[in-house]
């Protein structure tokens, strides 16, 4: 199911973050919110999202969809392929919004609510085609956290739930269908229990806000990033597993350790929570805290990706899609005509992820080769050697690569490549990639490659397609008067030999 345009109703923290995720995924967005601050909020959130994505992945990331801020619900939803509502958590307002949305939306279009606890059955009441209403509950920041809980109401069709699953999966999320309609769904119910108990502990003077945050951040919170309570407690049971754990610790469920009713929200409690939270912030603005939060989420996701577990698997699959959507045929054609071929091409850039460094925190040899390969892939996409070309049974393979290290780069630091074609014929391509540090532009490494065009079905070399050769020749002719890159053609030898 291809979603070209999404209609967004509500542009607060959640709605604007939905816009960011969708635009990065090449989905056009029409968003309505009567708040006059919407343009400024969108600008801030979009910048935060791009900043986070460019740290998280080496795939080229940009706002590939078209953004329109519109003046009415009708403009936002007419002709949209999917609708996401993110208004205030008031059932009377939700019902009013859904009636208006449904009156303008196409009859088959799924209408999803970002509600964190209201029941979809209540939102469906009295609207046109109620069977397409679902809850699609995301988590903040929506552009980074993959989980989205999908909840159907009493009148929701299975088809609507399937469409929502496909849509959210297609934009890099992890859809979790809640089988039984229940207020606050799954994650928020568990988080609410923790939040209420923490308020009791603070209210009774047992611990401060900062100490309670430490109790989670330095212990169970780390485990929870990849393993929920059930797998955690299974391991706690040792070889006996969950049965042993429950037999040993099950009786404690009857002990009055925790309380599900929250404390009374007195002025004194409110003031203490606020004062302690202010001290925790240490003068940092919300924007600074948001960026620190995003950086830490990115690091966790990258670590999980290396271990191929939980949200890391979602990221790995999503990263493949980001590469695909960054180089569609139309986009490649547009980019090709935009380049100045009298200069080295700057096609690939990124940030060194944690898994690319060694014990000295320096980027490893294999990671340099990976980055050089990515620079070659960016060149291939530009000339039309893309997924469609590969399906026809053709590609370029590396025959020889000469890597020379000239500088140091560490985890979290940004880089870019300058690419120059040194020679070519119908089968061979001689290229040089110079890796530079973003900022001071110092050279970090060079990668000189000889690439061979092959028929992958017959495992033999063959001439490249005429359209590919035409583009390569245009680049080569534009660059042939450039000076040869540093280290070009150099071989390994002892000084003086």
C-alpha cells in the first residue's frame, strides 16, 4: 500500500513529529492546526529530526515529502491517503474532530488517532464509515521511537488495522496491535503504574526526583531498552526460568510494596515536583534537553542494531528503505543534471557510528572500507546503477581498492567524500574517493578503486548499458582537467626503495 499524501490534524509535539517522520519518508504532508505558532514549531521539530537521523544512519536523509500548512480540516484530509489526528485528549473534542474528518475524507481512508488512552469505540460514534477508525498511538519523539500501538474499536474492520500496520511499517515503525480495547492500551498502563509509585515515594520524602530517575536510568532502564519485564525475570529465574522465578518471588505480589492509586495532587506536592525538576535541568532549555534525549536514543538504537535485537532490527530494516527512497530514478535524474562536473562530486556524507570505532575510539580499517563502498554506491545511484538495474542482472563489483589513512576520526564526528572518475571503458571504472572531516575539511583518507561491470546472472564481466556509459562519460569529461587526487596510483614501499 503506497501512501503518497497524509493528512495531519493537530500540530503540537506529537503532530509536528509525525510530520517530520513522514516527510523524511517521502510522504507528502498537509497539516492543519489553528495555532499560529505551528510554522515555528514545525521548523524546530524538523531540524531536530534531521539532526538525529543524520547521526543515526549513513543513509542519505532529507525532507523528501512536500509540506503544506493548510487553513482547514477539509483542506488537510481531502484527497489524503491516510489521516492521523493528534488533537487534545478530550473525548468530546475528538468526536467533533472525527465527525468533520470523516465527512471530508475518502470512504476507504483510514483515520487514526494518536490518543494515548481514549477508546476508539468512543471516537467512532456517529461518524461516517466508522469501520476505518483506529488508534495509532506513538511515543515521543515520534520521529525516532519506532513503537506505535494500534487499537481497533468495536466497529473497526480488520482491513483498517492491516492498512494501518502496513503504513506504519513502511515509515520505519514497529506496529503493535493491541488485541483487546482497553484504556491507555499497553505501554502507558505500565508506565503510569511506575509514575504513580514514584510520586508516592517523592511525596513521602523517601527519595528526590533526581534519585528516582537515577534508580531507573542506571539500572532497569538500560535493560528495558531491549528486554521487557518478562524476559528480564525469566533470566532472573536462572536455569529454572520463569517458573522458578514466579515460585520464588510470586508470594511477594501479596506484599504491599506498591500502590496503584496516585497520591493527592496537593499544592505542596506540585511545588516540590516542579522545584526538584527545575534543579535537575541545571538551567538547560527544553531544546537542549530534547537534543540530549535524541542523541541518547540514537546511541541506543545503534547499539541495538549491531546486536540485531528489538528496536535495532527495526532500524536495520528501516535504514535499507532510507537508502532506497533517497535514490529513486526521478530523484537521480534531477540530481544528475544539478551537478557541476568540473569539480569532484560530493555525493556521500555521514557521522561515524559507535560500532565503527576500535578500543582507541578511532575508526577501524574495515569501517573505512565500508564508508568508501557507500561512496561508490552513491555514485552508482547517481548514474542509474540502482535497485531496478540490479534486478535486470547487472552491477559493478570492486576488483581492487587502495586505502590510505591520513587523519583520525572518532565516533560521533562527521565526514564527507569527494569523488573523482579517473578513467573508464565499457567494462571498467577507475575512481578515487577522498574522505574529509566536516567542519575543518581536513583529509582523513583516500580510497582508490577499480570496479568491473558484471552480469550477475552469468557471473562474468560485460559492457555497461549505454545510458550508464553516457552518464559516466559526461562526469569523466567534466573532471578530466582536474589535478590527479592526492596519493593517486601510489603503491606501498619502504622509503628510498
